[in-house]
């Protein structure tokens, strides 16, 4: 029975060993490790940066909140969209596009009318008070004149009296004349004050009426109309959300929708800060449309943002890049998702390897290269790269075998190609020295630098490679 069972255990073991042997013979293995290796390739190399974007019209007419909303006297800083036509609706000039919250303006109108009534009442009160006060002042002025006449009569009659009586009569007349003059001055001042009070009350009435006119103008403009024919495309609020019924717009973010010019389209994309140094205006691109996988368009980078930003719900800093499509299509619509391939470098005859085959150690870049049946660490000078491959400027030749994984005895392996490292190091030192000399030269040209003055427009040095592959 035991003799019968032996083949059951031995045959599978032999099969496993045979498979392992066949597999190992089909791979480039130069040690006891099971290593995955690939040959160094040579040929045309294209470096690309790939990103997702959004299709937009290059030119568009904005549909914004009414200009009357910008009036500071109204005190409306933001207003809600209560109704809006469906996105993609084709409208003619003057057609309804959106409606803004009328209730907020209704409240303003009620307050403004109450203020007008108060202003009118104040105006009437000012006129009545003026009439009463001026009448009293005129009566007092008349009394002062009568008193002067009486004192004059007393003076005339005192000529037959003693000198003391005459002296007293003259003093009383002088006092009455001074009182009359004071009354006249007081009357003029009160008259001017009364006129000012009436004018100020009238000004309040005028302002209240103008405010009502502004509110009425705004109320009529709350039904937003299309300024020209076109297709309605929703805009975005300050949080990056599409405008819709219930959204809030303001004088600082006034655009409700746009009427795009579909004859010229762009793809708006954002490139991370690691890759943005590779992107330059005039670079060629290929734009795919997710909605139409069978369609793609040639394009060209037209602008690259100088300042990065952090998108909502994102952490990494990105830079806006605009790509213009060289042609268009009737099926293209704003807000469609695009896949963009920007060509950053094109080399007709390059030596390149997979990115997985490049390893780093401080300032060194190296590969595990097969040499005389053993693995060795070969230092390389890398160049342009794309999503999968990197160009090797120095250190490898086409047909050489490199590993994509580390050997188990990696610590025992020595480096080869130290001359490449020394050359890169020397190049970096020379560039650093050149940069320092340029800074010193610029500093000498600026008097007052010893006093700590900042030079205008500091010199920018070239980036040293330091044995690192260019980005």
C-alpha cells in the first residue's frame, strides 16, 4: 500500500520543480534570487504630463446680478437665486434666465416707505416750527422797536428835568437800542438756522424718494434676462459649487451664468507643483473628451499660472493651465471632462528604462545592472521622464539588462560609474559657484547693500542636477 502511495507525493513535487526551472530559464537571472529584469531600450521618447480638466469656452458673455444691487445705500450684499432655467437652455436676447429673491427687496421697500413718511413728517414739522419760531422772533423784534421809540420820547420830554433824570433817560434809550440790535442779529441767525433745518428735512425727503426709486429699479431687475442669444451655462459660487436655485450670489461674486462662444474652446486643467516646471506656453497637447472617447483634439498650452492655489477639498498646491483646442466640434459643451496629455519633451533617439528600475541613495541615482553573471549598482545620469519611463543620459547602453527589484544581497554590492557621480557633482558645484558670482555681481551694482537694502529683482540661478534626474 505504501509503495502505491509514493507517486502521489513525488509527482506533484517534480511538477513544481519543473515549472520553477522552466520559469527561471525564461528570465534573466544571474544570482540565486528570483529577479525581474528588462533590457535597456533605445528609440523615440516622448515625455508627457497627463491631467484631467474641464472644457470651457474661450470667450463668454457673463450674466450677472443687476447693477442696481451694487448700490451701497441699499445694504444688500448678497441675494438668493430662487429660480433659474435649466443648464444648456438656448435663449434669445431678452429671454428670462433667472429670478432673484424678491422678498428681501420687498422688506427694503417697506422700510424705505416708512422712512419716507417719517421724512415727510419731519419736513412738515420743520416748516411749522420755523413759522412759529420766526413769528415769535418777529413779535419780539417789534416789541424791541416799540421800546426804543418809547425811550426816545422819554428823552425828548426830559429836557425840562434835572440833569440826573436826563442822564438816566439817555442810558435807558441806549440800552433799548442795544437790545434792538441784539434782537435783529438774533433774528437773522434764527432765520438762517430755520432755513437750514427746513432744507435738511427736505434733503431727507429727497434721499428717501431716491432710495425708493433705486429699490423699484432693483425690484424690476430681479428677473434676470439674457443680454444676447446663446446657451446658458451655470457659473460657480465662491465655494466652487454650480449656481442653482437656492444658491447665493453677491456683488463680489456676481456671475449667475454665462453664454459661451462655442466656436473657440479651451481645456482648463490644474497641474501639481511637482510637474508644473515642465509646462511651458506653446507646448503641444492632445485633449480627449470623456463623453466622446472616440474623439480627441490637438491643442496648445496658452497660459500657465505663476501662483499656485489649493483647490476646495484638496491639500496639494496646483497651478492652473489653459490649453486651447486647435479645432472644435458641434458636440462639445462647456463643463465636459477632458483628459489632457501635454508633451513636455520629445527625443527622437533616446536610451530609456522603466521608472521602477531607478533607485536612489542620497544624491545618487542608480540601477541594478547585470554584469558577468552578477548584479552591480550602476550609477546613472537621468533626464526627461514620462509616466512610465525615464531617459538615461549616461551609465547604460541599449540591450543591457537591469532589475526592477532589489537583490537580497544589495548591501554587498559595490557601485560602478563613480566617474558619472563625480562629473555630476562637479557640474553642480560649478553651477552653484556661477550662481554665487552672479549674486555677488548684482550686489556690487547696488549701492547701500552693506546697509541691508534688498536688491530689486534678485538673480535666479540655474538648478543644479546634483545627480538627480531632471523633472
